[in-house]
């Protein structure tokens, strides 16, 4: 069996900075009927496709990241954090501004009170990205397309990625970009995205894994036109679902690159997602949790 540390996985998508402001809420403002947050901590993490990079790096794969930022303070932080994650990056200066999502968290209740988005979703010049990718000359085991609909994913870019082989592409989709995708190995939409894509007949993939929150997951095997498999969610106390989809697509990418059957891979991803949603903030899947899930299904990496 292949070893995780030998896998080379390319992540392509919309990268962003997730900023968190954590504080205590002890009173209501006299100026308006809103809570007053007394800040006790602030921190930032990689978001969007950057969170997929974080997950894959934590799982032990060698990760390459193609994304677009601009020369601003958030772009600088993203570059630093990609270096910290040990990812090989080919960032391009194709965005008008680097996307930042700021979340205000009430620490005592561990819940998100407010999110502030700073973004410009103008299309990125895909040729800049393609030119950078052509300098890599890597034999990727899997390609993860993390589409947040912020302008990175275009028809031309997807056409280029298909040269690596559609059977290596797994996509966390945005329905409006579905016509660009072709027929990848797998799509991992959430329930709302799946309903929209199904209604518009935009679900052409060998496998489709629909994440359904507390209802679990449903795996559709369209390779041979054989039905669907329902995977119930693990009974856990959910604190935060931010980034859970990133964790699912990351675990699936590693499992499929290891030649694990999609059904077993989906069960492993379901088990890992159950951990992620119990954590505050945008959390990655720890390697030990992933290894435990593999061992539960009699898959060893020794």
C-alpha cells in the first residue's frame, strides 16, 4: 500500500485568511440592543483552499498549493502561513484584494456571533495560474479543487487541470461553476449545493459524496450507475461546522490517493468530520485521529 508521506497532492482554489476575534460577553450596549464583546484573544488561520492545505499537511502528505492573492497585509500573512504549513505554493498576484473572513466568537458559549467578509470576487487571470503550474513538473497523486466561488476557478483552468487526468480530480464545488468541472473522480457538495446541482443536472462525476450535517453523508456511485449509500453521522455535540467540508475533501483525497475504495473512504471521512465539528474555530483533522479511523477499518500505514 502507498504511504501517506509519499503522496503528492495539488490544491487549487480560492484562498483566504480566517481571522478570529474571541471575547467575553457580559452586557448589552447602551447604544443599541447588541452584545458588547470584550476581546481576550485574536488569531488568524488559512481559510478556503488554505484550510485544505492545512488538513493535508497535518495528515502527512506533500502539498502543493495554487491560489491567488494580492500585495496587501492579508496576502503577506497567507504567504507566511503557507510556509509554516510546509506547502509548496505557486501564488499569483491575480486578485484585486485578498479575501478575509473575520469571525467574532463568544468564548464562554463557543459560538460565532458575527462574520465580516472582505473580498472582491472578480475572475482571476487563469493564464497566470497555468504558467505557474507548468513550472512545477510534478506527478500528482490527486488534485483537490476547492471552489469557493471567489474568481479562481474558470473553464480554462479546469481544462488545463484535466490534462493531469480527470480520475485524479476531486472537487468541493460551487454550483454556479459546475459547467466547468467536466467529469471528475468525485464531487463533495453539501446538501444545499447538491440540491441545486441536481436540479440543474450539473452532477457529472464518477462519485458524489454529499455532506448533510447532522444527517451524515450520502455517497452516490455513478461509475456503474449503482445506487447510493447512506452514512449516518456520529452522535457528537456540534460546536462549529466551519471548515468541516474542507476536512472531508482532504481526507477523501488522501484515501483515494491511497487506493482506498470510495465507500470505505467516505466512512473514514465521516468519522474524521465528527471530530472537527466538536472543535471551536476552523480545525484540521489531527493525524492521530485519521490513523485511528484507518485502523478501525483495518487499514495500516506501518
